[in-house]
C-alpha cells in the first residue's frame, strides 16, 4: 500500500520538480532537497529573500539554512520522509539568510520517490514572520492579561480585608509589584496646600522618603496631566528627579486622580532598562485608578461634608457621581452622569436609583453589596447599568456610605465610570486568544476548555463523548495548484461544512494548518461514533467548486473516547493524535485509539531508560564479523557490532535500540563504551599474536562531538595500539549533516593515525569531492548492491563502477553482505579487495572469533 502511494506521489510531482522556470513563478520559497538532504533546486524568490546566489546555495545541507534551535525539527522531518514514516508535513521553522537575517517560515514539504526509492523532498515555505510575531505578542498579551485579571481579583479581596488606608495602599503596591515584575513602587500624594508631594506608601524601599517640592516634580506632573501614564527611562531621569529610586533603569509615572483632579503620582519602577508594553501601561493606569479609589474612599470617610461642598470637583469629575439618600432616591448628579447615562439632572434628581438597574444583577449580588457596605462603609466593583435609551453598559462603581453622628445611614456617594471600551478591548483580546482568525472556529485553548466542561457534563449525565482529529489528505497539493489564498478559502469551506454536518450541539475547532478537532457529545456506543465519522467523510467527499475546478477532499481521522480511553482533556486529545497517525494505513481512513498505539510510544521510552541502566550494569557485549582478504582468504579484520543482553527480552540487535540511543543522546556514552571495548579486545588479540584490523562504527552524533578525538587518543595510548589498525566507519548521511563540523573532528582523528571507511557507499550522496575532502581510506559497497550480483545488471554496473573508481583513487574496497559463491566470484574478478557477510561468518562473540583466528582456516571456496 505504501509503495503504491509513493509511486503515485512521484508521478504527480515528477514532471514539475526540476522545472526552474515553473517554480520561479512562485512568490513563496520553493526548494528541493536531494536524498541526502542537500539543496538541489531553489527558486529566485527564495534566493532574493535569503541573499544567496544560486551557486552559493546549491549543494549545501538543509541545516545550513535552518536556525540552530530548529535544526532537530528539520532533521526529524527529513528523516521521517526518508524512512517512509510520512509523505507530507507542514511545520514552522526558523530560517537564516546569508547575512544572518532570520525569518519564521511555514514549510510544506512532500517526499519524492523514484522507482520506489526515496529521492528527496520538494518544499514550499511561506514567510510568516510578521504573523508569528503577532501570535507571540498575542500569547504574551494573553498571559499578561490573565495575570492582570488574577491580580485584580486578589486585589479586590485584599482591599476588602485591609483594615485601613495604609494597608489598602500596601496591598495595591504588592499587587503592582507582582503583576508588573517591579523592584519598587512609590505612591506620592500632594498635601492640601499643593506645595509638596509626600510618599504615602513605598514598596521595596528600606527607609522613609523625604517630601519633594512640587516645583521639582512639575515637569513630570505636567506630562502625566497630558498623557495619563508617562513611560520614561534612565536617559530621562531629570523628568522625574527624586520621585523614583536611584537604582531604577525604567519606570512608569501614572496620575492619581481624585474627583477628576490630579492629586498624586504612582511610580512603578524596575532596576533594569527595558521597554514597557502597552498593556502594562494600561494596567498601571488601572492601578493608579485603584489608588485614587482608595484615597477617594478615605477622603469620603474623613471629610464627606467638605467633598459635598466642593461643587467644582463634583461638577468637573470625569466620573459620574450621584448623591443618594438612605431610601435610594437620587439627590444630586454631575455632568458626567448625564453624559454617561443620558439622563438630564432634572429627570434623574428625585428619581429612585433603580432607574439605572439593568436587570443583569441578581438579588444575591445586591445582598453581598449591602453586606460589604454595612461592614466596611465602602464597596467597589463592576456591574451593568442601563442608559435612558435602554442600552445596557458596564461600569466600575464605587459606593461610600455616609453616616450621621448616631451611626445612621444618611447618604450614599456613588461614583462610576463607563468601561465599555475596556470591555470591548478585553473581548477582542479574548477572541484573539481563543479563536482561529481564518475560520472563526475555536482554537486549541478554547477547545480544551470546551472539552473539560463536556467531560464534567458527561460524567454527571452518564454519557460518553468522542474527540476526533481530522486532517485533509494531500492538502498541500491544493496550495500548490491553486495558491494559498485558495487553500485558505478551502479551509473556510471545510470549517463551514463540518459545522453544518455536526450541528450546534457538537464543537468544531481548528488546531492549525489543515488539522481540525471535533468534540462529539452524547455518543457512548462505538457504532454511533462510526456513523458520525462516516457522515463527516461523506460530507467532505463532496466536490468543492473553485474557478471552474472541482476539488475532491478526503480526510484522515483519529478518534479517542470518554470514558473508555481517558478522562483528561489533554490525554484524550493526545490519544486522538496517536490514532490519527494510525489512520494513515487504515482501510477506511479512520482509526480509534488503541492501547497498543500508546504501547509503541512507551516501548521507546522503556528502551531509553533500560539502555541507560544497561550501560551502568554491563549488559552490553560486542560481537565481531570477520572481514576476509579475497586474495588469500585470510581474516584481516573484524567489524565490532554491539549487542544488548536485555534482562527480559534476551539478546537484542542494534536495530532495536540504536535509533532510540541517537534520539536521546545516549549514543555518546554508548559509542565511547564500544570504542573502549573494541580496542581492549584488539589489544588482547595482539598479545596472543593475532593482529587484525578493528572496524568501529561512528554515528552522526559522535561526529559532532569535539571531545571524541581526545578520547580516541587516550584509548589508543591506554591499550598501546597501532592507530592504523583501527578503522572508523562513517555513513554518507552522517558526513553530510554538517560537513564543516565533521571535517574538524575527522582531521584530528586522522592526525592520530586512524583510518576511515565510508559505509553504505552508493546509497546516498556519493560524491568524489567529499571522498577527497574527508580523506577516506576504504569504500564499503552496500549490501543492497551486492544482493543482486551477478544477475542484476544495474547492481553489477554499480559495483563495477565503485571498484574501478576506488582503484583509480587508490582506495581499498570492501563488499558487505556476501552470502554465496557467485557473488564472491564476481567481486574477485572485478578487483574487490575484501568482503564480509554470512558466507564467511555471522557476527559472533569474541571467544568464537578467537577460535577462528587461531585456526586460520579459510572458507572452502578460498582455500
């Protein structure tokens, strides 16, 4: 099935892959990597953006163009296609230009195959740097906004519990410091004569602060008067003079307004320099407003009579203010009240307070409000009111109770501000944080919230639900054929089709790219889930008409279920993702999560953990396969091959754990052990008069270890070995991952006297240039070319070519995988120097190889 898919994909793409003229029509980056991961084609748009000439770019390994932090991802994506695990992927990748400029790209790549073999990758990358930066900023803003909301909720509780104004201001300072990561907070208040500023609260200060003459702070006060919140840095220290700590590198100065008049400043300072974000500045302004509310409440308590006489303050305040009697009748309102509510003073004064009641607060709300006023004499909070027009609006309200000498309630002073704009901004921020901009569907965050709620509801009702992940097969072809604008339109059509098919009860979300997540409620039976999945598939198979073309869409689907599979949202989503991978080969293109899927993942984790223990507990052993000189049949070398005596699974070949070792980094200590043990055994044979060459394999990870040459030198000295009798085997793919790094390591090892063999020659890059560059001593013909000898004409031609080339370059040739006499005869006739394979002997323990070396018996056909 997979082979058919590979041939089909090559057939579709093959006619255009190497057509430079065609790809130069694209504005996006178009490139091709050959089977070794080197750039073999790149369009003009990519060259112009990256700043390369075509001759500079072609031939370079793909990792050269990838930002360091994203190299592992790029390598994994390449390896997945190279090894047939995936055909098409979309992912984000940091790209580096010739001058070090960086871009964030969305990369679509598809594996190419020729005659059933992996032939490289064709990719298209779109520069999404600005969109990525916007997403980063949106996520950062979301996190900060959530922290701000939490801080404000905590502040409300703290203000309620604080016994006096000093404690309330301390609570405010502490909230500001934590929410804005501050090193100091100062709250300055003007004295009654407006001559000095006194520090009424200082957080993060060791000593009390002296008063500051108003004239020394006038520049700052004037700026705050105009801007509301002033952001300054070290270069502008003279603007704020003594108001900020000497150690501060950047700070905000926010105006504290009481009844519309600037009565002080809130200083928010950080020791280090840095730019303040817009939401931080806005939040500082809100905190300054809270300071104003605290000070205002204190003024109400201390001098309510004076405040009631301060008509100018009352009249000009930007806050709507009402004086209400004990029965709830409005006595006085200011102009801001009329501006906000639409009620003229003549209509409002004398009316009951409930003319503003929106009906959106219940009795419990007003009961809690009254309890707080009875206890504290003050209440602050958010509620919804109604304008004269009937329109409701959100407001931030402060209520202060004024009592007479006997403690009886006399008046209420109510002030409020219309916070509609702030609410709209919060809603927009929330929407950006929770909805996909292209399809208007919930994003991953909101989907998980919906899923969490649905799980609780299902538990209570005894129902089941299903989490479904689906992606569009070969969606990349839509973008390639019609462009990304059409691709986006198709995604919008798919989103609408999914919503129409599932109805309002179920949830549809877009997780990114062409991947959609579905939440199916009220489905407990497996058959019910299958019916809905098949209905989705039928809906998606309907042709989509676009500019005269009909596009047939097919989806691949993975499903997990509650409560059968898991009860946690993240786990269910992860299980559906695992099932989605399994759906690739499923006959009906959908798959339910099964425990064995997860077991495969867990098996790799167990192997990694067990391998770490194996290195400590000496569970590893080296086997050796003879390498025979074809001229005389003598064993002239052995290749060291690691085996693992697993305590539960028995003897394990390297194919079962080397990949895990490389992915986890354990290949470095494992490779060091193999090198040490192989040299120890070689020294033991030498002491017994048996001097044979030892071949040791090196992984790509080891070739990037700058400490490897030093370690090799120590091992050779420790066992008193001739360096020339140690041969280090390298693969073509390992060399080409980062040729410059490899060159530095290999030069140092060659300087020690070690010889180098190129393993699996002919299966990868196979360049004469790098044979010379890396100073290779031996070429190993890959077993895939030996297997068909002598009958397969292509294998024979490749083998003959390699042997002839090696003779020209004065390189030794060793053929792998020799299993019969016909192969042996062919190799001898065309000048192969050495061979290894089952014909001469399987990999065996050191003891068995020792017996063979002592006997010095040649195989029958070489005797």
